[in-house]
């Protein structure tokens, strides 16, 4: 698929799957509520000088928040997978599988970004000033693209070893095309910028309505980017 086709499809995908959009929104709301209640309980415990209450609510709330984050990440991976398969439907909630996939995604990103950090530290010792900076930037861009491909590989197969195959991930960059990746990033940035400007304008008129709109736009963008990512990778 061409970039224009991908973006057209991705832009209407959330609208064509409103039920899934609402479901994802509910997950986000629940996550927000848990985080807010956790912080409120922690501050209350601090005010009362109750250490057990602080640690208890902190640990429980933190664990629930982390699990919800993993579910959300796993759900986004499924949207990517549906895009790779060019399936116009939206995924449902599969808590256990999506939680584990969310954990896998975290491991994959840590692996892909720890490597350039280590190499950059070594380069910083060998080279000086601007040369080291340029090499670090190039290195991070390459590994960011590789991590992007690894995310798609994980979405497609749900096999973490497949995603951690750096050589294959780098090879996928060629398959997708660097120009396509750059165009993809530019369009995503432009769409995000436009929607955020609209949300900001509405917020100035009414903060409550603006907050709701910002939340909806955030969920819409998550769907849009995940769908576009899957469609882009479907060309590999």
C-alpha cells in the first residue's frame, strides 16, 4: 500500500470501529482513575504518617496500573496485527494474552534502546564533541527504526525471539523503505499537531469539554498510529 492509502485507511479506522474505540477509552479511564486514587491514598497516608498505608496503597495501586498499561500496550499490538493482516475489524479484549504481549513489548524496547546507549557511551570515550554527538544521533535513529520494526514483528508473530532478532528487524527497514518511514513519521506528526491545536482551542473555550476532547483525541491517535503502523509493515 502507498502512504496516502495507508493514512486514509488509518484516519477512518477508529471511526469505523467506534465500539472498540469506546472500549479502549474505558481502559484508559480506568487506568487514570486507578493512578489518581493511588496517589490520593499515598498522600493521605503521608499526611496521617501511616507508612503501612503509603506502601500498601502504593504497591497495590502501582501493580494494578502496570498491569493495565501492559493490557493497553497489548491491545495496541493487536491493532497493529490487524493492520498487518489488512483486517478492517478491531480486536477485542484478551486480558491475559494482551498483558503478556505488553510485557514482551517492554522487553523488546528495553533491548533495542539499551544497546545504542551502551555503544554511545563507548563512542563518547573514543570520539569527542560534535563527532560523537552525530554518531550517537545516527545510532539512535537506526535503532529507533529497528525497534519500530521489532514491534511489528512481535505484533505479527507474538514471538519475542522473532522481535529480538535485530538483523531481521534492520532488514525489514529496507523492506518498508526509509523514505516511507520518513513520510510516515511526518504525516503522524502533522496529524497529531493539528488535532492537538483543535483540542487546545476547545480547552480555551471550556476546560471541561476540552479535557474530554483531549482524552478522545489521545485514544483516536493511538488507534490511528497503530493501524497505520500495521498497514505500513504489511508491505514487507
